[in-house]
C-alpha cells in the first residue's frame, strides 16, 4: 500500500534517470520520450545549458521573498515581453496558477465577472480554472462550479457573439486545444474573435500553457494567427521541468495588480527563474524556432506517409511538435503497448494519441518513433481482430 493518494493512474514504469530525449527506468530499460513530461521538457531532459544555470543559482541563493528585488525575475520578464504582445509579467508556480491570475486580472481590470471559454477546453484544476474548463469529466464530483463562466463551441464565432453581454470581462481560448484532443483553432475564427473582443471591450486571454515556449515553431502559438492578446498565460516549457508559470499582460493594465491585490510565496523563485532564463535564451532564437517548424512538418509528413493506410487512424493534425493522431477507437492499448516497445506517448481524450517530443528531437529519432507507432498500431489492431474472431 502506497503512502500516496491515488490521484494518478500510473503506468508500470519507475524512472531512474533521464537525459535528452531518453528516459531510463529502474530496470535499466531505455525509452524514447515523446511526451516530454506532458510538454514540459521542451529542451529535453537535463539540458546542459539549463542545468548549468540552475547549479550556478544554487550557489547564490534559493529563496528570499517577493518583498525584496530579485534581479533575475526582471531578466526573465524582459525576455517574455520582448517576445510577446505583453508588457508586464506576474510570476507564479504552474499553469493553473497562471490562468487563475489571468481570470482574477481580467475581472479586476474590467469590473465585470463573466468569462467565456470553450467546450473541450482545459485550463487547470484549481476551482476557478476547473470552472473555466469546458469538460464535465474534470468537474465531476465537486458540486456546482463557479457560475461566472459560459462555455461555447470551439471555432464557432457566432456562438461567442451570442454569449457576449454587458457583464462579459474576457474570452479565454487555447490556440490548440491540447487536453481536448489536439484541435487547432481556425484562422478566421481567431481573427474574428479578436475583433469581436475589441468591439465589445472584452479582454482576450490566450492560454499558452501547452502551446507556448516554442512548441509550435513560434515563441507563442498565437503568433501564427497575427493577433495581439491582452493577456497570455504560460508555464510547462518555461522552466524545462522546474515549476514556474507566468501571466503576461499589456501595459495599459499595469496598475490592475497593485500591492496586496495578488501574490505568490514561491512565484518567481530564483532557481526556477534561472532555468527559465536559460530556456528562453535558447528557445527564443529565430534559427531554433525555424528548426522546430521544419521538424514539425517532417513529423507530420512521416506520420501521414506511414499511417494513412491504417483504417484505425482517422486524422493527423497539429502544429510544430504538437501532434494529435485521431483514431477510431480507444487508444489506451496503443499507449501501453508503445511503452512496452520503448516509446513514451500520450493520449488527449479517449481516441487521440498525442505527441509532444522535446523540441531538440532529431529526424532520426522522429523516424524511430513513427516506425514504432506504426508497428504498435498494427499489433494492437491485429490483436483486437483476433479476439473478435476467436
């Protein structure tokens, strides 16, 4: 009997060490990691530049307080605003906290309370972010959600227009719904959404928790759509494994979060900031982001070429190195079998395989992964057919 609460349905894999795109378990078996800690280790495990920065900061100090100036926070904030539409940053510890800050910020900035989100969205597991999430399975068992959120169909601009009223503070949207099935936003929908928000004096919040920090081949995924959000939330890849999140806001809202209005004991922790600074200096380079786009195209091309003949696969979609493979049945057996074969992949809902490899993945590793996915899909489908005919 474990001393841990059964919060997670864990696979039978105990991690001993990890490096780059590889994880090794306690039995010495090695795995090619195409999950990156659920889109966190964008530079791979134990990236030498990030590790060096962390070790250097550990020699200085680990924590003091946000009551004192922390110069490295200023440096990381500057990197974020230089590469986004925002002007000022609030640091916290996770994606849920970043979205929690965005929700509070939007309500305080506008004096309004209603926030529109989308069916199948995912924004976190605090009470506010769970309420913002348009998935009943995430909310089940907790009683009534906060009543100030309204969910509308994703990629449906008319539904947004109908939902907006005089009490609407913001619209909160993912550029690619990650947990909802790796579903990209449509270009006309996003451009129209930005204009609708402007026309109605409603803030546009873009949740970049999973899509940000180079994952799609841009610093932030909203750049693919040519928009300028009022608020951006970011986490996951920001610290490459160290806990850190951030909310980025436009300059005209500078005074919304004044002293005492919001805070976090550990937000902007100097060790996490050291990791984030190293990550951003590496990821926010034009050549690196171009390589991510190219590798993303290569991965999609190889998957389409290899899997198109399989009736079990109905769609392959995504952007950059965030790819969903939609299947015609439950993918749980595929995820488990793939792990047995030495490849770690994820699901996004019941019928979508989700691939989030490190952005440093090589074409050779992509080829290996695609071959293993093909073999695994073939084996699982064949086994199912045999069960039916027996």
